[in-house]
C-alpha cells in the first residue's frame, strides 16, 4: 500500500511540474522550426542575423513564435535555461520566466529589433567577434499550456 501511495504522489508531482524541451541553436536557420505543439498551441523558433546600422550592432538572435490555433484563450508559461558556449547562464527570476496569454487564433512573436516585452527574443552572438560568448542551447523548463 505504501509503494502505491508513494508512486501516486510521485506521478502527481511530475504532472504538476510541466514539460521541458531543449533546442540547440546550431539546428536553427531562418525558417520556423516547430519546437512543440500541445492543446492547439504551437511554439516555433528561428535564428536571424540582425544588423542595426544606427548603432553598429551585427548580431544573431533567436526569435520565438507562439501560435494559438485553438478556439480557447490559452495561458502558456515556461522558464528559460540558457547555455552559453557550453556553460549555463544564471538568470534572475524576471528574466527567466515567460507567461503569455493568447486569445483564440492569435500569434505572439519575438522582435529582431527593439524591445521585446514578451521575452520571445534570445541573444545568440555578436558577428565578427570569434571566441565571444555564444548561446548554444536553450531549454524550456516547466512548460505549461492550459485553457483559461
């Protein structure tokens, strides 16, 4: 009886913590790559070269897109875990946590230029600076998708 109870508690804890997905930046290009799809919500990623001549910055960024194909309002949340040149980068809670509310048939997308208030843009690397810090992998930890 104790083993059954322990197994049940463990299973409930796993269900409550969401799912994790890892993506290597090297596998991305300028086309959208589907990372995951659950309950009518799709999460995509792509890598773009973003040159801003006004400030002289030439960098690559990872842009994320979250699409709600369902007929319900959906809440999508996750925590980022970022690996730069094979090392994990520690982040503050505000920087790491993403929580999005999507209305039916809507799309939220990161921005290659300017401020991204949805936290859907990740810095990959500066171009022209060999050996500088580079994002190699990002992980969506505790990914939760649910109707609201």
